[in-house]
C-alpha cells in the first residue's frame, strides 16, 4: 500500500512534526504566558496607583490628625459646668468691650447635656448700630471663640436715633466633657 519513506522524507516529516509542535506550543504556552504577564503587569500598575493614592491619604491623615487634636483641645471641657459658664460669660463681655457694645442683659441658660457633649447657651441683649452688631456676631463665630448663633432678633432700639438696633441673641458653644 504505502511505500517506505526514504531517509530524507523521514527527516522532512520529523521536521514538519517538530514545526507543528513548536507552533502549537508557542500559541498555547507562550501566548498564554504573555497574556498572563500583561494582565499581571496591569494589575501591578493598578496596585501601584492604589498604593500611591493610599500614601497621599496617609500624608493628609497626619495633617488632619493635627487639626483634630487642635480642635479637640479647643472643644474639650476641662472645668466643671459652672466654671465653663462663667468663662463663657466673661469672654462674651470682653469681646463686647473691645467692640464698644453695650451688653445690657447677659443671662446664662441651663446646660443641655447630650450623649457626647454639653451645650452651653447664653442669651443677651445688645443696643448698638447694625454694623457693630454684625461685627460682634462675626467675631464670636470665628476662631478662637467658635460660638454658634442659635437665635437672633432685631428690634428698633429704645433710643430715638434710627441707627440704633436692639438685638436679642442666643449664643451657644458645644464642649466635650473629659470622661468622653
């Protein structure tokens, strides 16, 4: 049926089989390895990017932790409620004195104890010009005072001059007790 192959034909056949095996091996093994290497390299790049973002966040964390400690020290209640309330009253009077405001009625309110903090509220009445009152409120809301204006009411003042306003304010400050 078939004649026997010559030595040269056998060599060509073996060479063809080897070339086919090399081609199949290259396509299955080498190409799949290249694809895997490409996938691994892209995942490594993604991880590097994620690590870079995480390192930036950690750097920012140091900055924010410093700010946190600063604000916590300002918001930490180191004294008992009565001492804190008297210091709040004197602080408001000092700011009013610096701005030449006449604070006529300064009354502390009862301390509201919440789960994690104490709210110290004060009601006061001022008679002055509008811009002076706004300056006073702005000063009390900014650093280092950090008061919150809970309520305000402007009424025409008792003096007959049109520039004078009678203002009633309720200011509050939140402090975190030591035991929290």
